[in-house]
């Protein structure tokens, strides 16, 4: 089973940029199959009533998908040779402030694979905090 460790969070002013990294150990393919995990990022803003929000994913066919809230500003990429996944975040806004989690889940292909990353049955990292001030 894959294990995930995030890094790269921090505090920036609005309009700034950060790059998150997710190092994963284990096989990029789902055990017993030739399919790659659907991997990506979700976030959870501070506050007890805040839901987890899928942000971006690289699906099992290697194609990216994004939430509308980050499209055009965030870029997800994966270096399978180095076992690292990245989230480049540009033009950050205060509403991007959240704990960001790297996640890996079952096979998924298509434009909405970022949405399923929040499932509790997926593998998650420990999270990295991103704070954007106005």
C-alpha cells in the first residue's frame, strides 16, 4: 500500500505562490492490478463545519483534473520516476487557506477524479498548512 508525506506548506501574501510536494512510497500501481492510483490533493479550511474539498488530481490514466475554484491557478504534476507529486499554486487567495492533504485512491479516470480524493477509504498524508494573508 502506498504511503504519502507532504511538504512545502507555509504562509504567503495574496498573489503569491507555493509549491507543495508529496513523496510516496510503495508501488504506484494498485496492488494486484496494472492500474495506477488516482492521486492528488484535497484541502480542509479551518473551522469545525468546513468540509473537505477536492482540489486537483492525476487520474489513473495520468491526466489532470481540477476544481473550478483553482483552475487556471494551480497545476498538479507527477514524477513517477522520483515518486513525487507536486501542486504548484500561483496567484494564491485568502480563501485558499487550508490544510492540504495528499491522497491516493482507487482507479478513476475523467474530469472529476479530484472529487473522490476526500473519501475516508483512500490513503491520506498527514497534511501541510497553507496560509494566505490579504
